[in-house]
C-alpha cells in the first residue's frame, strides 16, 4: 500500500473544517475574556490587523473595518495551523486519538505561538515588529491554546467525512457541547455585565496603583494625541495613534475593575501624587511640545514620551512585586512590555533587533531606563 506523505483528501477536508471551528472558537473566547485579564480586545485586533496592513491599521480609535481585518487575519492563521497539523503532518497526526490530541494541545500551542511571535511576524514573511513589541508573548500562547483545544474533535470529523461510524462520536459531542456551553456562558455574562470575579488579595496597593496608573495613562494619551495631529513623520503619527488607543483601552479596563471591585468612586490623584509619579512631563514641557513644529516636534515628542513610558514601566514593575490581585499583575506585565516596546518602535527597532528587544522586554525587569537613548537622539 502506498503511503501518501501529506495525508489523503478526506483528512485535508476534515482539517479545513476543524480549522474553521477552532479559529471561530478562539475568536469568540478571546473577545469575551480579554477585559477580564486586562486586555482591550478592540486594540488587540487592531494590532493584529497591523501585521498585514502595517501603519494604515493604526489609529486612536480603531475602526470596524480594521477590527474585522484583525479578526479575519487571526482566523486565517488559526485555520492555517490546523491545516499544517492535520493536513501537512497528517501522516503522523490524522490517526491520533482524542486523548493524545488533548495532550498535544499545549506543546502545539507553544510551538506555533513561538514561531509567530519570534519569527513569522517580526522577521519573515511579514517583517512587522509592532505585534511582537506591543503584545507580550503569553497573550498569543493563550489564543493558540484556545484554538488547539478544539483539535480533539478531529477524529470524529474525519470519520464523518469518510462516511463511516465513529467510535469518537460520544466524546466529540461532549467536548463540543462543553466548548459551546462555555462560550455561551461567557457571552451571556458579557451581555448582562456580570461575572467579574471579586477582587483577590490585599486592596490597598491595588487601589493606589489603579488610580495612579489611570492618571499616568491619561497624560500619556494626551501627549500622544498631540503627535497624532502634529508629527511630521507618518510612521510616528501612526505609532502615536496606537499609543492613544492602547492607553485609553487600559484606562477603560482599570475603570471597569474599580467599579466592579470597590464600593466607592475612584478619587482623583492629588497634586503631590502627580508630582511623585515617574516620567510625568512638567507643564512647561508639555507647552513646549504644543508649540514645537516639524522635526523639532518629533524629536521632543520621542524624548518626552519615552521618558513617560519609562515611568509607567517603573510603576508596572513595582506592581509586579506588590499587586494583590493576579489580574493586576497580568495587566502590569502587559503594560511593561507594551510601553518598553513602544520606546523601541519610536527608535526604529526592526528585524532581529526588534525580536531581541521584545524578548528582553518580556523577561527582564526594568533596569536601565530605555528613555536615555531617546533623550540622546532628541538632543542631536
């Protein structure tokens, strides 16, 4: 009997059907759970859309066409990986049992998310550093793991397409039912505005941190809005739009958490608290930025925003060590990665330099202030 190295047509058809199911499921779960782990799904879809659309996708307020492009690109990627696993590698995978596929979900998600984050997006074929520098790796891993969790349905799909009774039918019905029930429950909770898990751990630090980071982000969005309107470099204008969207999105998440967790309104930061926040430009520096034009504006913006981002990173590092609720820690890690990554983007990081910077931003605590390089550049 001749063994076809890339599987048969029925395996490919089952792989395509599974790709549609797994990509749709991961899209729904990502959308419905994002805010619960400190993410703004709309901004994340915009960043994904920037992989093929580049700077044209970035704006202070993500548009519906861009959001749709991000969702479709994600679904295409999840569909592609299902074809690779069960079609291209079908000689070894098409006959695996549901239990074995369940065990392989984690390793496969780790492999595919690593390939995307470290190679396929920032290097070849896309050479787009924004995704890797803006989103910490663990977000992509969770999305890939969600997609791969549908893979145990493949044996039943394969048997159905082949027109033969399947011994895996009962398992597939149970597994698909659990997935559908979970997604439906998340959707219902989101529709009703319920389901936020109460605050965990000590409240004192988290209350102070959410108030201060909200204030810090508000000034960052204000500075970035100036660059959206005035920056001479079109790439810097696009990055500034991303900064506005990302910081406003995180403000919305932190406000939602406060309203859900704590019984009182969030008090405004005092002038003393504002002065103590690292990286906040003085009023005269903000006025100087408003008055600057052309290349002088771009250089001053990069310097001030880099220093502002470095201050947010310092605050986020503090929260990683002191936060009471693990969701605040997740948010803080994402802020640290994103804002260090945006400094690197403003300084033109690309290719292997961008990958190295992203790995450093992901893993290493905040040490030497990255803004030093921006300040040096702005002074030249």
